[in-house]
C-alpha cells in the first residue's frame, strides 16, 4: 500500500483569516488532522485557529507535547507521538500536523520533523505567518528598517548570551517570556530598551493583552505562556 504524506502546517498567529490558501486546502483534504496540545487546560490553540476549515467528517487527533524539562520524559513522549503518526502514514493516510505560527520557528512540529527527517516518509512543511511578524503589524512596530539589526531570542536562553545580544542589536524579538519576566525586565532596563518595548500576550486571540512602557510592569507579573516582547531602544532625550 502507498504510504501517506505528512504535512507540517503553520496556522499563523491566531486569526483564522491569516492562514494561507495552501494550508486551508490541505486541512480540508486531510485524512487525519493532528492538533498539538501545549496548554493542557484550554486544549489546542492551533486547532482553534484551523477549526473553521476542518470538515465535520475529518478525523482529528489531539496529541500531547508535555511542557516539562526532563529529557527522558520528553523523548519518550516524542517517540510515542512519532510512532503513532508513522502508523497512520503506513495505513496510507495523509496526515496534517497543525502548528502555531510558522513550523520552522520554535515549534512543536520540530520534534516530529526531526523524528521523520531522513526516514523515507514523504514530508512537506507549509509556512505560516510567524507570531512576531503578525504582532509587528498589529502594533505598527516595524521589526527592522534600513541597516538596523534585529535578533530573535527565547527568554529561556543562556542569560549571558541574552545580555550580549541585547547590547549590540537595534531591535529584539523576545519569545517564551513567561517564566523569565523579571530577568528580561532587568535586561531591558540595562540596555536602554525598557520604555519603548512592548509585550503582547495572546495576540490575535479574544483575551489579548498589550503592555507598553515595561518599566511600569511589576517584576512579579506572570505573563501568559503565549507572550512576546518586541524590544527596541529608547530614544535619547
Ligand atoms: C512554541 S513557540 C511557537 C512559535 C511559533 N511557531 C511562531 O512562529 O510564532 C511559543 C512562543 O511563541 C510566541 N507566541 C505564539 N503565539 C503567540 C501569541 N498569540 N501572542 C504572543 N506570543 C505568541 C510566544 O513567545 C510563545 O512563548
């Protein structure tokens, strides 16, 4: 039997209208749709975005990707998830794996992508609008212009590296802010970025929060998991 094909699809930042025409077509045609669950309480954000295009008859399989740091727990779960997908592909099913934003940027799809890389299975990745670029448009805040430099960094990266990078970049996109807010606030103050940077949580979703002048945000503030900071230097007065 001919094996099915695996599609990793970026569903964009939150607004269903920002999914690409190709992503919508593949969702409509899929035999099986996999929706990663990263936030256990509320189900899959990626599923909610793609929901208007998922046919009632489609088989939908929620797949848990635990948010833990223990490598043995993570690896065991990824292996189990990849094995289940391989089973469906072997049955000849075309499988769509939905992922938030773009699949090639810090995404849940990366675990599956690496598991299937070089495996002989047919895989295609369909880009989506990365959240930080959608946010830049929502906030009317260009990410970079002319010869400016812009860096993308996860707030979970090595603190020394974050310090170094922020000392040279004109702009920064800081992702995964949720657990590292006090440190990031300190860094933005140190590098003269605290007043002009903006933090946006759950952009494009009904409960979106936009915080400006991050000097005023308490150090013990707990940003939502889906929070990004667009950082830029304060103008010299
Ligand atoms: C696992 S990464 C997924 C990134 C995604 N692949 C992309 O292209 O944007 C999760 C991080 O993306 C950012 N993010 C995703 N959705 C967001 C949203 N709706 N609002 C703000 N930040 C978001 C946050 O920084 C969050 O911690």
